[in-house]
C-alpha cells in the first residue's frame, strides 16, 4: 500500500467513534495473530461466561471507567 491510500485509510479510521475504532483495532490485531488454537478459544468463552455470570449475580465489583483508568495510571506510575 502506498502512502496515499494508507493515509486515507488512517484518516477514515480516526474519524470513527471510539467503539468503532476499538472494534477495528481488535480486528486488525487479530489478523496478525498466529493460527487459532481452539482450546484457547474455548477457554476464553468459558471465562467470559463465568465473568458475565458474576456480573449478573452481583458477585462482581464493577467500577466506572474513569476509576479503572485512575487505578491503571497509579500502577504504571509505581512501576
């Protein structure tokens, strides 16, 4: 891909909403991954289901996005 088409795609991608950019980023990164390991895929599906169950049952402690970001920044700053 030459510079011009790449720049056009980049500009269009950056004009997307945050959710759309996240989905696109996920798809692009996924396209770079090694071949799928079905065992890993199945394990993630089970883990996702488990976590959703914890949320639905009220067992999970949910935090606002801003609080999550604050906690992550603190961890990064501590090294």
